[in-house]
C-alpha cells in the first residue's frame, strides 16, 4: 500500500526554496480527489507525519499544511511539530470567536499560522496579530485589490510575511514582488509534484477496539497498551505522536521513552483520544495484514518472552520494541538509521536496531537465525544466553500463537 502527496515548492524573492505546501492525493493522478477537506488533512497528518518517516522530508525547511475549521477547533494542529509546520487556515473557515481563540492558543504555543484565500475586508482583522504569513490568491483578486488591501492594513501587516500564490507569469511575479510580497508560489516556479511512499497498514479489528477503549468513560491503560502491542502501525504512530507532543509542550527533542506503557501514561486520556481522532478514524481499511507484519509481531513477542528470563521487566518492554520494529527498513525501503531517528526509543533499542549490538540484540539475532534454519548457530547462541534449542522453539511457538490469536478484520 502506498500513500500519495503532492508537494508544491514555495520560493523567496531570490528563487531559493524555503518550503513546500502538502496537497492530498489518493493516486498518481495530480488532482484533489472527491473527499472532504477534513479527511484530506487527517490523511496528510497520518501518512506524512505519523506513518511515514520524516527522513523522506529532509529537503524541507518549512511545511505548509491546510487545516479546515473543524480540525482546527478540535486541536488537531497541535499534534504536528511546530518547528517545521505552518498551519494554513483554509478559505472555507469562518472567522468565529471559537476559531480566534484556537488561533491565539496556537500562536501562544509557538505555532506559525498562515491565512489563505481570505476576504479582503475587515472580517479577519482580529486574527492579524496572530498571523505569520498571508497568502494572496492572484487569480481570485486583482493586483489593484490586493494593493489596496496592503495599503489600508499597512500597520497591521508590518510583522506579517506576504506570499503571492498561483503566480503564472514573470509579469505577475515582478508586480507582486514590487508590492512587498517576499514569498511566491505557482506554476511559474514549480507545479505540484506527486510523491508515493510505502505506508503502514493498521489492523482494522485492533483499531476499532482501540477507538472503543480510548473513548470509554474510564479508559483502561493496561488494555490500551495490550492493543497497541498487537499492531506494528499503531505502535510506530503513537511513538511519533508522543514525540511531537513532547516537543510542542516542553521543547523536548530527545524524548527517550522506555516503553509503550510510558508513552500511554505520558499522553494521558485527552491526548490518547486526540491520537485516535487523528490516526485511527482515518485509517480503518480492509487490507489484510501482510506476512512481514505477522513476522514482526512474532519477533516482538519472542524477544519480550526470551529477555524476561534474563533481564528486568523493563528490558523485556524494550526487547519487544526491538522485535516489533526490526523490519521497518524493509517495509519503508529506507535505512534503519533514518527510521529510528524519527522515533524516541531507549539507547539499548537504538543500539540493537541501528548497530546490531548491545544487550538486546542477541534476542533478535536468535530469532533471525531460527527463521533462517541456521540450527548450529541457534544452538550456540542459545547456549550463550542460557537456553537450549528446545526452549527457543517453545518460546517461538508461544509467540506465534499470541500473534495468531490477534483478531483480523471487523470484530
């Protein structure tokens, strides 16, 4: 399965690329599909910020994401990394008191906000102190109308960057540059370019159960942890989500969580519900879990069971993550180093996955040897770890049964 997004570059007056606007696509056809704005934005968040590693976006300095009214009011914008994202208020949004309150809060928390395709009158005056960028649609308004607005609002706009979008000719570029615009977007410079990437597929039955549990009157964090551990996609996404929340709330860039349980308690009920809103409700699908997902879950459970014989419960939690994420590089077709840098895991997990070393790696190595029927090496490594080969076989059998018992499809 692939995710699709069109990226349109944004340039400064010297034709340097300063960022990109992300535009939702559902195929290689370069047009907006017949979906709601809410669905499109939610999919972009899930696929580009939670499901797909930011290693694919290294060329970006700034990322513009369109937000419709409802998702802004629900606080979904706060789940994105504020150091990289500009929140773009869609033209369909109405300047209500509730939206103004949301925009003030986003600005107070350090988010940059762009006003896009808005009416050139006094309707949005109260929002201007909290706006970082104004985008003028040169196809919607004439040069004279835009010039008049800028002149009338000169004092209010003095700290706001002006961007001219849908520029198609050199004459338009020169005219709006002379008008005071310092950022530019349009087909003259760059058309939207579609990118396709592998994406993580959630188990539908586990997703539905998670939605139900998280939205219960008194969510059971133990049950939530158990559900997350049964799904590779959800585990990876909630780690990415927690990383964004930790950075946005406390400026923490190296949030080294020790386990899924730690993340659940760190987020708390309200953030878990928002995670469900963003990730789960837009990602229910009928695609069956791939063999590689099944194998990753078996590895995770085996590493957890095996390490529990030798280390602490905490180490077993880390060992589970090592097994679960051991094939992310194959799923995404990207180097493991780039992938692991996008989530916050313990040093031992990082060593095992990136460097194939450290105290947790032998458990992953053991099951990889077993999968490849390298029996002599299995026996030798098992002996060094204090097992015999029959115990390894029993643990793999137990792990496989645990995975096979995970429901697939609608429950």
